[in-house]
C-alpha cells in the first residue's frame, strides 16, 4: 500500500514512455493510485493504449480536448466506474508544425487560437467537469515547459 492507495484520477496527455506525464502516471500507480488515461485520435491510441493497459487503467478513452462533448464523455464514463475523483493531470499541448518554425510574427490567428485552445483553455473545460466528481476536494495539476520562461529554438508560440 502506497501513499496514493485508494486515490483515483485521470491523466490527459500521456504520449509515450519518455514524457513527464508518463513518469507521473508510473509513480502514481507505483504508490497505489487507480488511473484513467486519454489519448487524442487513432495515431495516439496506438501509443497510449498499451501504456494504459500496463498501468492497469480501467478507462482508456479517446478525447479531443477542443471538444467539450468529448471531455464531458470522458468524465461521464469515468463516473460509471468510480464514485469520486481525486486528481487530474493536464499534460496536453499542441501547435501546428508551421507555427513552431519560422518567424513568431508570422503565426496565423487560427494557429494561435488552436495552440491556446488545446494547450491552455482545455484546462478550464477539464476542470469544469472534474470538479463535479471531486466530492471531497481534489487536485488538478497542469504541466508547463521551460519554453515558457526561456527562448527555445522552434518552440515559438508554445512559449
């Protein structure tokens, strides 16, 4: 039994076994947490489903975080399996390739809006549905990256 024994949560944003989200998930699992995971689309499912299975996840589900309906569906399906939610990890980020290269000042409004909707606003949507299940309180953790503090080549709008 570990410090997270009996705790249940959802991780948005595991992409592979080399990222911070996976590291956090592995430690949570090692300390007894029950973890649900999401992935974004068919390409990510091929990477994330085996990781979710390795973590013993009872819920492994597709979720485009720009779709409030899909975010709601994740929490609705989670609620069918669990009576409460203790934690959420938001490790989601995305920008179009063309907005990560070239001049920052050439970023399109569409590219800017997409990057901010996926990488930042989705935290609000996720929090909206998470709080309904956090009956005894809980924690929502959002990851950031060094590129938000220092200049990183080819990071452009993600910083």
